[in-house]
């Protein structure tokens, strides 16, 4: 059966085969992965029948404090009683929902509707806030629309110059590297900006290795050079954009030597990068989490968008700016109402017309819909406090491992009157819950996912979930009927939910009205916006106009600023975080797959050999990393490929090896994105 991988936003095509009870994975020719899969995709079916899989609800026993198997009736009763108690005492907003970018479009949509209508709370947000929010906000303000890649992935293979800023696809989306190989075989140049010599940087023609948190200075200097060298496309700027005068004034102060002093990137490399972009027939600039997960992430992305606009790239064939979306449904998950300020179709919840449209689809009065909630970190950090919600329902996230300053968030979760987690494995967050509900896995339910290109895809059920397990949709339906809000939730059949999503999104920015499951099947996916059944979809955006009211793209002047926390005598090193190939996110899934555990068995702290020598640490020896917020411990991994002033660790592990015990919870003022990619630490021999 043809479907797609459960993990990242590349959504590689795969075939599932069932023999007896065992499910095997085969790669599938799909226009994005062209028959490629990474190790995570190959091994994804192993979790379907994993011995640790949850097959019964779990309830915390008040006497022993342990989680014990319970019936669905008992579990659902405990949840509805808990919700009613909390809402009676503290009001409707005292219950919150936390979603995930791995949920299908149908589930993300149903979750937003459940929060606003069945619970009547304004408090819903999701882990995409930690992932996509900075690029999303920058894209919205520049282009009037936020779609990761506004062009098909295949364009990467045809670019003369490709600039990757804070992206390591060789580990995070391995089959995507085929397009980069093709690009270089055609004579194109690949330039990578990353503080580490990553597997991706090793393939680049030019690698800029800045200090973490200085990408914005680099972007402004690149535009400064483009101006002085005459690479700016004056016609394009005049006819397709507004606001350049201010930006020109700001970047005038960013002469390359100033950026070199801050970032450590040599002037010659800055000049070479500007030339490669400015003289290319086709050029593409892509950002990912390295540039975005900062308290100035929106402005940093905006710096690169300004550069792309000044060079006249967006909307030109084979050229443009894009962001590499991360989670399986990182794109669709941010369009249909899991965000605190959003209604389906990428509508704003404070827009009266949007409220009227969606309320009519949902069959409720518009003034009954709550207003905007707060972004993920602010929400998590308010839990169980006097001002915050007292009950939380989590669908598809493991914040105990993945939230910044995680020990503090773990404490907040413990302070709740009621924590409910739906998962198919006992994640670190589920282990803290009062009620855990076992849910179906990707190969056990139908639905749609929207990949990094804005292409809507079909996920297909190979077989029903095991006995005792329900789908997220049926859990939402059951809860709303117990909350005596039946009819306030769509039925639990994903096809019916998708039909409703199409109507709710109609006329919005992310318009799915013309997308049907049959149409997706017939055409290797359908790109949004797609307003009409009969009309075309939109593989390429911006060819004639941008999605702003006047059709013009907007420049925004942006200034470099220091990280929220700078190094000092007590914490003299920069700390940054990211991913390794064989583990996924908080690791709940991949740490339980034997082959992946063998490939990446434990966390590590990547250090330059010179730094290690100063600390008296040998390769493989355990070290402690300490910040103002906490500490974690893992073996040292010596690598000459990292800057000597910077240490790196992956965030896939919990417990003592939890990198997020030290990360900074400073957030971007516009997007709410936490500063995962830079804080000040001290490293000691453990
Ligand atoms: N194997 C694997 N693949 C995944 C995932 C996974 O967990 N594991 N997760 C998926 C998801 S949700 C996402 S969001 C994507 C993320 O995909 P990427 O963004 O490619 O992944 P990261 O490793 O978080 O960050 C990329 C790079 O940023 C660099 N970096 C750190 N600080 C800075 C900085 O200040 N500036 C610059 N320029 N670079 C910096 C890091 O060294 C790292 O190599 O991956 C997706 N794919
Ligand atoms: N230090 C640091 N921290 C980071 C990052 C970083 O780069 N550095 N990156 C951030 C980013 S980009 C992201 S995306 C987050 C991700 O971090 P999390 O939000 O924790 O994401 P996952 O680990 O994918 O958690 C998904 C959980 O839901 C379960 N699950 C999967 N599918 C479903 C489903 O369909 N339904 C239900 N009910 N459950 C499901 C899984 O078993 C797992 O336990 O981490 C962020 N945290
Ligand atoms: S690259 Fe992403 S979608 Fe493709 S197989 Fe690996 S994890 Fe799955
Ligand atoms: Mo992500």
C-alpha cells in the first residue's frame, strides 16, 4: 500500500507490505524522494508492534501514585470530571490544549475546533511554535503568505547558487541531498552557513562558519555588498516590492569588516557569497532552524528575505527564498487552527470576517468563539500558576524533553490539577500524566499531510489499530459527547473531517476547498492554495504577485542584536543544539527502534579538541554542561569541525542527558520562538 513516512516534512513516499503480522517498508518513487528513504523511514514500521506500545488507557492511582491500566470509560470519565471541575472553579480558559506538527491536517483541524467549541477555551498552541514560527512570521510579513517552499523541491536541483542557512539536510532530510547532488552536477554552487562542519557543510563549495546567533549581521553584510557591487535588481525592487529605502539605510552600516568582527566569517567569504548569489541566473536561499531558533529569529529570516528580494529572486523561475519545514505536517499543522491566534485556512482569530465564516461552518454563534491565546512557551510556563490553566491535554508532543528550560516546564506540568496525554508510547511527558490514552499510529488511520512544498498528500491506513487503541479523532469525539457538547465536534471519520476542513479553509490564505482525497491520489498530491474543484493548484507562488493586499512584497529594516544571553567569566562558552540522523525529535519513537539505537545510542557533547585539552577532557569521557538554568551530562565527542568557542549537543534524550535542561527560554517578541540555538554555558569534566 502506497503511503508516506511518519517522520519529517520531506514525507518520503513509501510502500507498506503486511505479511502475517509483520509490516515491512519499501521505498517508493515519489517526486520528492525519488525512491530514497533514510534510516528512520526504513525502520518506521517496527513501532507498530513494539512491545512497549500502549494498548490500554492508564490512570494514575491516587494511593500508590502509579499509572495503572484502566478501561476507556474510567479514563474518559476521569478526564471529563477533571475538566468540569477545573472549568467550574476557574473558568473556561483554565483548560488548555497542546498539539503537534506531526498530526494530520484532519487532526490538527479537529483539535482546534475541539478547543474553541467543545472546551470553549482560548488556550491552544502547539510544538510548531518551537519549529516553524519564526520563518512563518517573517514570510507572512514579507510575502503575505507562509508556505515553506513557495516552489517545488525539484527547483533546488536547477539552482546555479544555493545558500543554506542553519540547515543540515544531510542528517535531517537525507533523500533531499539528491537534489543538491544534481545541482552541483549541473555546475551549481552550494554554500552553507553553519557553526559546525556538518555532513552538509562537507559537501559545500563554500562553508561560512559563524559564531551562533550572528546570521543577521551576515545577512545585512551580504546585502551591503550586493548594493556596493551592483547586484541589486532595481527594476524588480521598483515594480514588485515596497520599503527598500529604509533597508538600504540600515544595511549601509553593515560593511563586511563589521560583520566579520562579530561573526568571524572572513570578508572574502562574504564577498564570494554575495557574488555567487548576485551573478547567478537562478539562485535560492533557504533557512532552517539554525537561523530561526533565536530570540531574533524573525528578524534574521527577514534579513535573508530582504537579500532575496533585493536580488529579485522570489517569483522568478528556479529562484527564491524558502524555509525547510521540519515535522511531518509542520506545514499543514500551522494552517488549520492549532495556533493560539489562528482559525482554519490560516485565518486570524481576531478577524471578524474570519470568525463569522468559521463559526458558520462550525454551527455556533461567532461571538461564542474565544479570542487569541498565548504562544507555546508562555502557555507552558503559566500552567498550574494562579494566572494559568490548571488542566492540559497534549496531543503529539513531548515537552518534558523538547521544551526550552525543560526542568522548569516539567515542574509546571507537575503542578497541574489534570494532565492528559495521548500517545502510542509512554513518553517522558506521558509518564507525568494523570491519564494516558493509547492512540493509533500513522499506518492505522487515514488522513492528509502537507509537506515542505505545500503539497497535500495522502496517508493511508494499512490496517486498523490494535484492540484497546483508539484514534485521536475518535478520542476527541468521545470527549466532546461526554462534555455534553455533541455536535460541537465533527464525527471521527477523517474523510468527513477533511470535507469540513475544506469548507472552513475556503477563501482563507491556505485554501484547501478544491482539494479532495481523489484528486490527491490522481496527481501525486495537490499544492495549496487550490480554491476550486476544477481549477488549478499552486506549485509556484509569486510569479505575478505576492499575497499582500497590493500584490507587492515588503522589505523590513532589521538590525543585528546580541543573543539573549552572552558568555561571561562563569559561563564562557556558547552552546547550541540540533539533530542527528538516526534520532527524531524528543526520541520517544526512535530511541525505541533497535537499529537506530545502535546507530545513535546516546547523547554527546561536541567539543573542539583545543577546548577539550584546556578542560582536560578526552574523547568519550563524560562531561557536565552547566548554564544558569541547569545542567546535563553526556560523553564528550571531540571534533575539529566545531568552533573552539562553541559546544553542540543533540536534544533527542531525556533524563540526565537532556540538553534542554540548560537551554534559554528567552523568546522572539514576534513569533514566540525560544532561543534553542544559543546560550552561555560552562563545561566540566564529570
Ligand atoms: N534525523 C532527524 N531529522 C529531522 C528531525 C530530527 O529530529 N531528526 N526533525 C525534523 C524537524 S521537526 C526539523 S525542525 C528539522 C530541522 O532541520 P535542521 O534545521 O537541518 O536541523 P538542526 O540540527 O536543528 O539545525 C541545523 C543546523 O543549525 C546549526 N546551527 C546552530 N546554531 C546556529 C546558528 O546560530 N546559525 C546557523 N547558521 N546555524 C546554526 C547546527 O549546527 C545544525 O547543524 O529536521 C527534521 N528532520
Ligand atoms: N534544544 C532544542 N530543543 C528543541 C529543538 C532544537 O533544535 N533544540 N527543536 C524544536 C523543534 S523544531 C521541534 S519540532 C520540537 C519537537 O519536539 P516534540 O514536540 O516533543 O516532538 P516529538 O518528539 O515528535 O513528540 C511527538 C510525541 O507525540 C507522539 N506522537 C507522534 N504522532 C502522534 C499522533 O499522531 N498522535 C498523538 N497523540 N501522538 C503522536 C510521539 O510518540 C511523541 O511522544 O522540539 C523542539 N525542541
Ligand atoms: S527523510 Fe524524513 S520523510 Fe524521508 S524517510 Fe527520512 S524521516 Fe522519513
Ligand atoms: Mo521542528
